C-alpha cells in the first residue's frame, strides 16, 4: 500500500507540466555533462553521440511514464524495468553512462561531497546515518586524519564487500522511538536521508531525536537535503540572497527553479528524487515518503528537536553531479 501511495505522489507531480519540462530538460543536460566530465577515458568518447544517447535515455523514460496513463499500480514495475541495476539492462542504458557513473559513484562523488563538508567536521569520531553502500565513510577514514573512529548506521545493510572490513557499522532503524547508538560520535552526517524517513513533524522528529542521542555532548550534525526555495522566504534574507546570487552564474537551472512557486518546486524535487533513485542509483524499492521542506520549515523542525542551526550552506544544482537538485547543507550543534 505504501508503494501505491508513493506512486500516486509521483504521478501527481508528473501532471505539473512546468515541473515535468524543467526536470526532463535538466536531466538530459546534466547526464551528458556529467558523463563528459567523469568518464575514465574522456578522449575516447564522442560528445555528440553522448548527448544524443542522454536525450534518448531521458525522453524514452518520460514517454514510458506517460504511457502508463497515471496508473499507480504500473509505476514501480516500470521503474524496476528501467533501473540501472536490472539484468539484463533496458536498452536506454549505454556504455559511456555506465563507465562514467561507476567512477563518479565510487570516487569522484565522494571527494566532491567531502570538499563540501570538510570544514564542518569536528572531533575524533564520525558516523554517517543512512550510509547506504558505506563508500563515503570509508573515504573519510582515509582522507580525514583526525577521525580515529568511523562508522555507518543504516536500516538496511547495503554495504559493498570492499568496505565491510573498513568501517564500523550498526543496523538500526532510527525512525523507531528510543532507537539510537550506544556509541556516541563527535560528528554525524545524514546525507539525502531525512526525506526518505517520513513526511511529518512527528516521524522526522523522532529520527532527529535519535540522532541527537547518538551524538557526544557538543556534537555536530551535518544534514544534506533537497529543499524548496520559495521567493517569500528568501526576499528578506540577505544571507540566502547573497549565496544564491553567487551561484546563479555557475548553475544554469537555478534561476528557472527560483521562479517557480513552492508547489512547483516541490514537484520538481519529487520527480528528480524518484528518477535519480529509481534509474541511475537503481533502487526503486527505497521508501519515498517525500518529506521535503523549505529551509525555514527545516530550521523550525531542527530547533524543536534540540539542535542549534550554526550555518545553512546552499549548494544548489552542483555542476558535474549526475543528479542535480536544490541541495542545501545544514550545519547543526547539539543543544
Ligand atoms: C537516498 S539513500 C542515501 C544514501 C547515502 N547517504 C547517500 O547519500 O548516498 C537513503 C538511505 O537512508 C537509509 N534509511 C532510510 N530510512 C532509514 C531509517 N529509518 N534508519 C536508518 N537509515 C534509513 C536507506 O536505507 C538509504 O541507505
């Protein structure tokens, strides 16, 4: 039943023509640019052919979603057929994509994320909540010398064999009341996870309190989320305005995204999130409660659950990322 309700949420967002056109257009361009940037042998690839293949991948996906004509029952079976992890793979996939994505996912993405958050890491112990494959934890173990202990927590053990002996790990469902780590950490991160946990103050609040109980006194939490950036929230805030102005010149989708109202921005983020996880990441079985919020809405929830917001860093539609969205980092201290 949960999957049907998630499918309805996606299909409703898909009826928003502005959002759908925006997402379809940025996905084609982002995939092509990311392949060209991250391919292990860029000299060997034919740019025009890559652009054409990305266009086909995205247009064919959107066409096939349209063909199910709003039938919620058919959406996840379609996503399962289109997933990069399906064997044999659907004909939308091509070698240049798969080769570039592999290098990006297991190496380049890790460094790019590390560069974004390294200034906020503190103390000697670190844990990534919702660590997925665990690659980022293993990467930090080698990159960040101050960390003597590194670990991941996830409700599922998705870890690859390569990292199993490298990092500490606990299987915990932090959405359950009073479920937290007995081991305390100085820095924790929660990257692209909270919107998969729930879509109410209560469900996300329980999760945030469990993370708080897993932090050392004075500990820090870094959250990455895709957020709505509605005009009325930004207009009286020079701090956000300044960040966005400096990003606009480097991020072609940002100006168009900012012109949309809250509801259309949310529909864009919903479509990007489903398509990223179902197609390239290849895990349509993931939970999609779509608990997206604006910066102000997150700040209210975070403060209510025992955090002080130290900094809000807008990363936006980061060029070279395969799956671009309106990324924001919240840097929080345990109160
Ligand atoms: C979109 S993935 C993000 C994975 C990784 N942080 C990244 O950015 O590549 C969301 C992750 O959150 C985990 N997750 C979802 N609900 C959870 C829960 N209740 N407790 C712990 N982890 C959870 C999922 O299993 C999944 O690994």
